[in-house]
């Protein structure tokens, strides 16, 4: 009897749960590895997409209406920009009577090992007089000096190039300032302190303080201006309406992504009279009464994100309401006076003229989220207050203006119900084209016997404020314009100025809960008599601002500033309330002396001179007056800046730092999708799907069942053992059952072997198969081992013959033992155990997922190319019939033009609309934009990795040809290319000449879809006119 050369060993069953656990761990490890590789690839590309345009050398500083002080450190050379962590932003406001003195302290750190330039920006109240700046770092203190803007910029740049530390504060808008700090030492902390002063607002019995901490990104209308900056710039497009658009646009961060700008804030109130209450509608506050009679107000949360403006109000105790307040300051032989007079309240007037009310509702993208809810509620409430005999209309605007009625209609139940339905259906989307809406509201001819009122509900998030103010001034007529600021961070300067030029009043609504209260207060004002024809008698030679006092509504005070020679005197203020005369005398010498009154007077003078420019005064004549006033009183203005320069170099000369865009927090409650300017997503997931498919296929290969080579040898079975050559012979001539049993994946054959119980032909063939293949023999023995456990006895016993009986020619000379089976497959468990079955199932599942993912990616790419071929048929039909047919029965679009790019060899059919379904087949023309070849701006979007791939090779000066269905071809020339952030990208819809704007996602080699960066190509028609060309039939392919 032949025995094994190896000692007997117990036959171990399959590894069971331990094997499955090992499989799970292997699969998890493989999955984590593949996922990390994939995530790393996506992250690298995404990081390049976000960082590349922000550190471009040609990129100029881009800012928004406000930021929370996030600092971006710009390196010299080509190193990437590094964000300096904001240690703290601290705001301290000291109130004395009606004057507030504010100190803003911002701390930044340079965490890099090289010298840096920091560029940051911040919002301030629009009436603030900024008069002081101080820069501190490593014990060094640099005080700022006011110079003309160009001179201050030259001094700053020279100091920076010479390695000296310098700081610069510039005004972009009355409520927007930028600051640059040069030569920040490695690891150093920089503290920038800004000081300012302003007067408080008194309205409806309460003093109100509004301090801006956030911004709603501004929309930039107008036709784009050709720029020499290339695709590495992220500036907002400069336009003919907003030439400085590059300095008032900036990206934003989403609240919840982390505090981009944490703020601490405290207000100390020395009102001069007892307070009844101190309240905030924007933040939770703690109010502490100090022993000296002052009141300390702090935020309930020690640190808050800069995602909304601070609103604070305090009311005097009963009987302590101020009737008049006078502050004076003596300086260089002149008296500067600040006067506030609160006329006595009037009872509601008797029957008044019926009103003709026009409600202008901003439904642009910046109004998305909570703002549109507030606007709709406020408009609906105002409509509900209309009375019989009134007339009204509703105009909503975004990229275009739309009126409810062609003209104002009588306020009856039917029209009011129609208006309420119209307002309820408003949605926020698109641009902020205010000009058409204001023109429509101010254009209708006057009807006698009506008080004409225009209610303007908006966040004021535009960049062409001066153009709109001129429009209001020129077309107001006998109307009154009432501005209603909507949202947590409106453009307060524009809101206030629009009401001033419109001879109305402004109302701020920062929360949905305030809508009814604020709108009720507004209408109660309008129902009481207005104080008109106001005038103040001052000493001869006094300069008074404002020079023409506005009409006053109930609850509003008269606030004037004056500068005159000599001692204080008595003022005379007269006016009319309805048909009655009103007047009062006020001794200016009775008020207390106060510091900073001269600065406030100077700020009012600068504001009045700036208004004169809006009203048409030559800027060349007004500018010297503003500069002289600002320099005399040490103020920042549109023509003067604060610059601080150290005298000692602290860094090597010759550095050329870059300037970077700084993200700020998007105001709380606003929808980020509303700020993409209505642009579609123009990147497919095809590349990402291909990578995922390959990763899944690799993972399926890793977890597949596999045979590992061991060190054991085949059993010794005596003379009847087949030779090695015979063992490796082909199965071509073997019995079919033997061939199937040798196949490790032939499960039906294995099940057949398990069911065998007696002798016969099948058992003989199975025994022959076992004798000819030791590996198959081991597999079969594993099956028999499982049968033994089921039968409760030894199937290998001689009296049972085993499940396959005796092998031919062997008899009882050799019975396969467990040891011989173990030797035949050393170090390998049974492939038909639980672990291998799980491996097979998992690998098939992963392989199926890989195939499905790759097929989805290929389908996206194929659809883009096949779609153009299908559209060609519809295009030929459109040219021959003049009717634009649907390219297929279920299509919701049709071809509107054909785009040629001769330099790049591209030829594409453009579809109507830019929905996701449309862009899958071809480029889409955005709704509301001009038809290609016509006057205006035709905006076309397409996917960067399919149809608009050719834009990666487009250059300024390259031709683009658009063919229309009527056979007209228009040749355009590319005038500018730009990478811009969609969150602040405002593409104008109007243009004086045919303009073509192509937009796609950027960068072109990005893997993952999404992101806010867009690649924009602007082209204008040659000669500004469309030309009909004679085309051969071969050209219309």
C-alpha cells in the first residue's frame, strides 16, 4: 500500500467567518486605497482650478461691497497665495448723544517663511468719516497720513519696492474701503486699526445704529469693455456703466463652511438721557447698565460670523424724548455746529388725495433665499393697504422688467387679487437690471388728483449707483420715491441716496418678522402731513449742509451741519405742514462742546459735492474742492487716501507681490445659487465617471478569487499515478463530465458530483478525473468532506465506497487520505468555500458597476457628438422652410444658429435655452439674451469637455462666425477672454453692437464637475453690422 511521504495532518474545514473577515478587510483596504488615489487626483485638479486664477500676475485687486476682513497674502514670484488666518476682528463703538466714534481692529498673521504683502478690504457705514489708520507689527507703529489718491498709491508702491513697511486705505464707494499692507515679516502679527466717526439716525422715536459686517455681491450691468488682461484674471468685467467693476466684485464663501471672518463687537452708549429699551433685530445682545449712567451692549455670542449687518436701536424713557440737540466745536476761529431738531408729532391728516402707487420688486439672483420672501411679503402687505379710489401697478425686474398691467389700474377686488397672485408667483433669478424698471415706473404721464408714489423694494446690490441716481433725478417729476431695503446686508448707501434724490424716505427690513411692523410704520408716515419748504437762517457766510433741506415725514428729525466765523448764534428754522406754517428758534450756544463736529461737517460737505457731480456738475471743477476739504480735515474720500510708510527698510528690495481676490461670507439666509448670474453648469462628469469606472475595475481585480502557490507536493499514488505530461494534457478528448469537473467554475458539475451516491458510469468517470488531476482531486475531496459532515459518518470508509466508489485499476491499493488532500493543496483553502463565494460575488458586483460607470461616461461623450449630427437634419429643414422644427419628437428645444470657429476648426449648432437637457446635445443660447447677429449680447453656454473644448485654444483677435436660419452670417472678433467667478460674474444682456459671449466651466482639464469658475470669451461683430453672404451648397453642410 502506497503512503504519503508527508506525515498525516488533520483535514481543516474552510476558514468560514475568519476567511470572510479577512476578505472584508482586504476589500476595505483596497477600496480605501483606490478612493484615496481618486480623491487625491480630484483634489489636485480642483485646487488648481480654484487657485490658479487667484494668483495670476495680471489679476488686479477685486473686492466686494464688504468682506469680514479675510486677508490673502500674495507671494512674490509664482508661489501660490496663502491665506493669512484672521486672529480677530474687534469693533468698539462709543456713542455720545447722536455721534458715534468707532474703532475697528483687525489682527492678521503671516504664517509663511517669506515676506508678504497683505491686501484686505472691509465695509463701513456710508456716512462715516474715516480719519485715522494705524499699523502695528512687532512693536513698530506706523501712523497714516492723508494724501491725494494717486500720490498715496505711488508712495505705497515705492516703499514696498524698497523693502519698507507700508499701509494704504482707499475708498471704492462711500461704504467700501480697501487696505493694503506691504512687507509682512515671516511669522509676524499685524494689527491694523481704523477709526471713524458718524452721526446716528433718529426715526420713529428711536436712535438707530447700523454697522455693516457683510455684503450682498454686486451686479455689474453695461456692455463689456475690451481688456488687455488674459484668462488668468478673475476680475469682474469692466463695463461702460461700471468702469471700476474689477474693484467692487469678489467671490464669497458659504456660511457654515467655517467662520471666514469672526467678529467681536461692543457698543457703549452715553445718550445723555434715560433709556427705556435697547434692542437689536439682527443679533442676540446682552445689555449692562454701568454705574456712571452709560449702557454697555455686547453680543450674546462672544464671537459671531460676519454674515449680516448689526442693527441696534434704543428709545428714550417716557418724557425724555429730545426736542432739539446742538453740538459745537471751535477750530481756527470758526464754529462748527451739528443740529438735530425733532418737530412735534402731527395727528393723522384728514382725507388725502388718492394715491397712484407703483411697486418695483427686485427679483434678481441676489434676492434669492430669505430676501425674496421678505420682498413678497412686504409687497403683498402694501397692496392690501390700498383703498378704493387708489390706482396701482407692480413691476418686477431681474435681467428684464415685467409689468403686471400696461398702466396703473384702479384698486378693486379683481385687480388686487390678480396682483396678489402675481406677487406670490415671483421667483428670484437672473441679473439686476434696475434701469428699465425705474424708467418704466417713472415714465407714465401724470393724472391730476393723485399723489404719485413709487415703492422700490431691493437690496441695492448693483455697481452703477451713480447712473441710477442720475436717472431718478432726471425723471422723478412730481413723484416721491420710497426705498425699502431688503435682506441682511443691503447696499445702504444706494438705498439712502435713492430715497434722497427721490424726495422720499428709506426703510430697512432685515428679517421676515419685521415686515409688518416696518411697512406699517412706513404707511403711517405717509398718512400724516409732511413738513415741506424747510429753511434755516444762519449767520452771514455760513456753509450749511445739506444746502437744501429735504421734506420731513412724521417722526423724522431735521439734521444739519454748519461752519461759520465767530461765536454761536440763534438759528431760525421755518417750514410748512400742509396749509399751516411751522417754525422754531434754537440758540446754538446752549449746546455742549464736542470733539469731531468739524470732521462730520467736512464729511457732509464732501457728500454734497459728490452729489453735485451726479446732478451734472463738471467733475474737474468739483474734484479740487473735495480734495482740499479732505486734506484739511484728514479724511479718506474718493480722491484721497490714507497711507502709512515706515522710514526704515525691513525687507530686501525688489519684491513684486501679487494682489488676490479675498472671499467674504455670503449674507446669512441667501441662496448661493442665486449669485451664479443664471449661468448653467457647463461641465459633464464624463472624465470623473471614467476614472471611477477604472478604479472599480481595479478593485474587482484585487478582490477576485485567486490561487496562491504553496510549497507542498502532490501525493504519491503508485504505479497508476498519471505522469506530469498526462496531467497537463488537454481536455479536448476527455469525457464531457470529466472536463466539466475539472473546470473550477462549473458549479452544476460540482453539484452533480455531490449528489452521486452509488457506482456506475458517472462514478467511474469522476474517479478517473481525480486520478488524472491532483488539484481536481483535492477539490473533490473537499466536496466529500462536506458530505461527510452532512451524513454523520465517514464517506471514505471501505464499506461505503465513498460517493464515487473505487477508482478503476486501483482497488484498495490506495485510498485518498486527508493528509494527501492537504499535501495536494498546501496553503490554499477550498475555492468553493464561503470566502471564495463572497469574493466571486463581490468581484462580479464591482465589475458590473465599473462597466455601468464607463458606459455612462461614454454615453455622455457620444451623445454630444451624435446630437450634433441629428441636429444637422433639423437645421437643414429650418433653412429650407424658415420654420424651426424640433430635432426629435420629444425635444423641448430647436437650433437657432450655427457657430463656426475657423481658427480652431469647430462647427457647432446652437440650441434655444441652456437647460441641462439642452446642453447635453449642443451649446445653448441663454433665455432673455439677444439672438446671435442681432443688436445686444447673445450669451451661449456649453460643456467645457465636449462642445466648447475648442475655447481652450481661442485667443483675442480670432474670428467667430454665426450663421442664422435666414442665411445671414455675422463675423465676430474676440475682444477679451477671462476667467471669472460665477458668484460675482454679471454678464450684461444689452450691447450697442452685436456681441457674442461664450461661457463654459474652467479649467478645461478639471476632472470633477461643478465649481464656480467660468471661462468667458467676449466677441463683437466686425463693423457692428450683420452681413448676408452668398454661400455655396457645400458650405451648408
